[in-house]
C-alpha cells in the first residue's frame, strides 16, 4: 500500500468518526432547547391560568403599562395614559377619555357657574384598584353637589408619576382646563427621578412568566441582600431635605405655584401617607418637608395622615400585598379634602 493510500484511508476514517459526534452534539443541543421550551411553556401557562387571578400587583402593573400607558414625547413626562384605553386591572375597570384621563369627557372650555378643581398626582390620584366612582376625586365632586355647589373635579393622575411629571403635564396641557383650584397630591415617593420610559419589546409585552419571575427575584433579593427596605428607601429619597430628587421636586412645586399665582388659581398641596403602618408612622418628616415647601410658596396644605391615623392599616389597602389606598381609604381622604377645599372657594 502506498503512502498516499494510507493518508486517504486515514482521512476517510476520521470523517466517518466525526459524523456520529456531530449528530450526537446536535441531538443533545436540540434536546436541551426542547426541554427549555417545554418548561417555559408550562411556566407561562401556569402563571397565566393559575397564578394570574387579576389581583397580582406586579402582573397588574405590567398590564397597566402595556395596555393603558404610552410613551410621552416630552421626556419630563416620560409616560402618560393613551386616549380611549380600556383595561380590567386589580379587580376594577379602568377607562380613559379622549384626553387620556381616567375621568368623564371634560372639555377644556369652562362650564358656566361651575367650580373647577384639577387633581394632579400619581396612582393614588388615578385610583389604582379603586372603582371609578369611588375614587376620591369623584367623591369630592359628589360632596360639593350635596351642598348645592356645582363642581367638576378633574382627575389627571397617572401611575408612577412624580412631582416633576405632574407639574410638567399641567404646564404643558393641564392648564387648558383653566381650573379655579389645583390640588398637587404629594406622595412619599415623589422625589424619585423621572424614568426614561420606552415601549416594552415584543417578548416582554407577552411574557407573563417573565414578569412574575422578575418580581419574585426582586422580592427575594430584598430579603437576603443588603438592599434598602421600603421605609429606608422612601426616607432616602429626601435625605432630610438634602436629596437632589427632593430639591428638583421642590423646584417644580415652585414653578406650579408661580403659574397659579399669576393666573389667579388657588393651589393646595395634599400630603398622602404611606399606608403600611399609619399608627406608628415613620414618614412624618416627608410630610413636614412638603408643608414647608407649600408654606414657602404661600400655598394651602393638608396632611391626610390625620384622616386615617386612627384606622387599622390593613383596612385601607387594596390587597395585603398592595398597600395602595382602597375605596374605604379614598372615602376618608375625600371627606378631609372636601372640608379643606371648601375654605378655598
């Protein structure tokens, strides 16, 4: 046998031995991919049809962002409600009007002989987990009607907004309603930075199990790591009045106050409490900072902790895992707001 024959035979033998290896590798890879797909599919079905009962906070917030919100062209607003959107979230129907507000179809033009109040705020104002008629804006409207005063209380709240976004919305669009009174509803996380919002991608718009898993991982990390708990986080946003986020929020409150003064609009700053524990309240410092800012701008102020501080905290929550104010809490807030607003007419 020649050397060439030896070489040719050896190469052919090597190719034959590589084929089973390649086939084995491909089979193994395909098996892994198939197993992952089956597991993911099973997890997706389990979350959609077993876990998702319509009251899971992280899933419902995700649906809210997906189905109701849109990205705003104004980076200082970030996101807002889309017009004429409908969704069923946290057990209640949510519908927006042609201006993207969770409210009646109010026109910009004034209704004759009618007091007009404009509510600025976040998910507390929007009424997360609260039926539309039970939101504090609509309750205040009915309370005025009961005392014979025609009033329109316009709810411009959007979930996850902060003071900068709320004021920017008012100065660029909300002013068109020409209110008699503006209420800036201030919450304990309003010193957060404006998020850089962008639409969720194709996959994240559809993957229930991904959203649920991310939420569980975040909860686990907070339990086992040194990440700040909710109380330390909120207090840290203000840092005794020195945090940049609070100083920015305070500057925007000043902008709102200047606009209101120059246009003959009364301004009320309403401080909403964190509801985890209203009897042993840890965030009075935040309300005090809001009051100080209101006083500096000659704006009226109300601390709504006073309206709920004697209540059992859990009776005020949408669910045990979601301490947004429920309909009962909104009633207590509305009663207090109405009494304060009567003094500003």
